């Protein structure tokens, strides 16, 4: 019997030491490593050579999955975001898509607060001033007493709410999923209408998944509803915010700042319009990239893969059929 051949593309998995490397080595699989996220063109070039994909945010389109057959048996996603995988196509083609829920909510929530505080207190620009030998003191703003809107009230959104209460924030939430008990315990008010959310919030933190319905969730039509001087924090997906409307709001100073860990293009081209704007803070999609979280995600992704290929139920599967 030939050895199971697996394409590993996630750089977090590859670059971070931990138990997941031993787990993968013990499988006996032949592992081929690429530096993702890979575009569709690269995935098409590789398609058909592997029994499994252990992927990050690579473009797993219908064309890629189709070309990967009949050899491809399973896709094991490192993480929870499935927007780069054509899950309906995988389902049509009988390819299971596995993922790793519950492994990065603490880490992403911490990073959201890191971005929030950096934006409110001008942390990045001030640190750069001092590093350059300048003692330039800019007056910032407190979080305490402000209204934080959490858009997307799943695991990560709830972790943000816990931290927000400790900072003295008034917390409102918006999303299809709603945990009534949690909201009552942490005094989070549910707002049913996104327009009302935008009108009330001093800080908007985005944690909803990217779908056809949420692409451009904040756009030219509803941007005018946002308070002048508000902050948007985005650790969800770059496409949740319409880029053209965002640039206009930043340049007009309607927004105090946009602080994001995600972009519509990753990595961004040198001429990306958000690069270099003074009221923008960007990090390179590291919200879940901690030593602790990487090991949890990677271990779960390997466990999913090995369990499925040995005929057992995986930890989590997006498309049962």
C-alpha cells in the first residue's frame, strides 16, 4: 500500500515549535510542505498529487477540489474560517471538510483588545516617535465608559465581552447566534438591527464569519451612521468592511482609527490603499498565532486528519453527508 501523501501549507503550523510536529511525524504520512496561503493557480498546479490537504487559507475552489480527485480523501482545515474553501463543492464531490473549533477564541480576543488599546492610545505611532528619538506626546482616549459593539457573538465575541466588562465598557452585541445566559451574566445588551449598533458604538469589534451575506457588512450605505471619532477593530475577515467606504471614512476623519489583523488581500500589495494611512493599524493575520493557540489548532487539525483516515469520527466536520 502506498504511503498517504499530505500537503501541509499553513505557515503557523510549520514555524511554531510544539507537540503538533511530533503528532504529525508519528502518523508516518509523507508530508509535502508549501508556504501558504496558496492562490488557486498554485493549488491547481499541485492538485491530484495528494490524499489529504492540511491547509490554512489556501484557495480550495471547486476547480481545485475537482482536479484533486479521485486521489483526495479529506481536507483538514487548520482553524475555523472556511471562507476560502468551497464547502458546497466539496460536499457535492463527497470530500469531507474538517475544522478546529474552540481552539483560538482566547488568543483572538486578546489580540482584538491589543488593537483596540493601540488605536485608542496611539500606541504604535507614539512608540515609533520615541524609537526615532522624538518625545511627541499625543492625548489619547480611555476605553472605560465607552460603548463597545461586538458584531458576531460566538466564542470569540463572548471572550471579548468578558474582557470588555473588566475594562468598564458598556457592551452591546449583534449576531444571529445569541447566548442568553451569557449575555445576562455579563450584562451584554442585544441589538437586533445593525444600523442601531453602528449609531450607538464608540468601538466596533468584528467577529462574524465571512459569507455572501456578510461581505461588505459595513459599507457606503451604513458608514454615515457610525459616530464621528469611532474605532473599528477587525479580527474577522477583511472583506467584512467595504474598502472604498472605509478609505473615505478614514480620510475624512469620521473614523478615529481602523485597527485590523485581516485584509482583503493577504499579504497586501505594496500599493494597497490602507498601507501608510496615519489612522490605520495593521498586523499580519497573527490574531491566533501564539505558541499556545498554534499547538491547540495544529494538534486538532492533525487529530482530525488521522481520525478520519483511520475510519473514526473527527473532532469537527463542516459537511456531513
